[in-house]
C-alpha cells in the first residue's frame, strides 16, 4: 500500500541542471541549502529556504539546483493521500506561481510528516499527520497549489501504482485490475486524458532513477531497478529525458 506521504532528499555539490523532472504525486519541496532556480510557465523563479515549491501531481519541472558555500540540499515531500473533498474545488488549475512563503506552523507540520518514515506509525496516525499539513496549507490559501481539483486523475492513480515497483514488467493488462477496470477501459480513459502509457511508465522510472543515483548507486544497478536490462538503453533514455547522462548527474552529487 502506498504510504500517505514519502520524503526524498536531494543534494548537489556542483550546479545541477535538469529538465522534464516528472512528479507523479502532489509535491511540496523545501530548500535546506543553496537555491533552486526554476523555469515555470515562462517565468524564472528563485527559491531559497523561506520560499517553498508546491506543485500538483503530473507536473514536469525544469530547474537548476545551485549550491551555496556548503552545497545544495532539498527535501521533496510527495503527498499520496488526497485531502478531504470539501477542501478542494473543481475549478481550473491556479495561475499563481507555485511557491509559498513558509510559516512556523507550516514548518512544524512539514517536519512532523517528514519524520514519519523514522517511526512506525499506524496508517490512521500517518494520515492524520498529513491531513494536519493540508489544514495548515488550506488556512494559508495554498492547498489549491497542490490540489487544484477534487478528483484524482486516473493517470495519477496509475503513476502511484507504477511507483510502488518501478522496475516491474508493467503493462496495461497487469495494471488494469488494480484500478477495477479492463485493459480496454483503462486505455480509453488514458487517451481521454491525453496520456500515453509508455511515456508515463518512462517518466515514473526516470524519477525513480534520480532518487537511486542520489544514493550513489552505480548506473548498472539503477538501470536494473528501473526495469532496463540494457545499461546503454537506460543511459540513452536518461539523457534524452533530463539532458545529461547518469554519470554526469552523479558527478554533481556529493561524493
């Protein structure tokens, strides 16, 4: 079962530029060291410690992680639990910039959710912590940045399924029963959302690859963990997706 929230840490010792970074789930990103320079809908944004990034599921980001004197570090909180339906609207996605200025209360809530992986909370307690974070975001008028609509898109639910085991031999036929539908119905709904299954699969796997490379795993192990038997094919896909090779990305990470 997918946890209600998952924390991922990112670090860089050299400037780290990436394009098309796919976020399968609604994500709140906190910059702990250095700054993140983000290109968002033809806007250039610079985020530091007091400015957090809040983006909805399915977003693709192009950015530069710029180290400061002691490097770059950020934490990305992927939120898989939908907020109460009454807290969301079905209007269009907000046109506002996807950043917010933190408060002591929001910081406290973020840290409690971030720490959940270190303790064995029951499901109900974990969901309560995440809902508290949503309540604080709602009080700030920022919850709509993460959840612009009340309904979770089918492609997001599918991405969550794939992300549970990115390296598995996923097909529409094997995934459809988990969504209580036939392969044909799943194909039709994805087409209606304008989503190609092969591309969605690749995006989730490439996002997982970044996480594994941050852990200093060698590209061969990362390729296998992401479902690629050929390291060269994985490297080609990675470069085509992000604009640099796995080795070049590793070179920007702390030793």
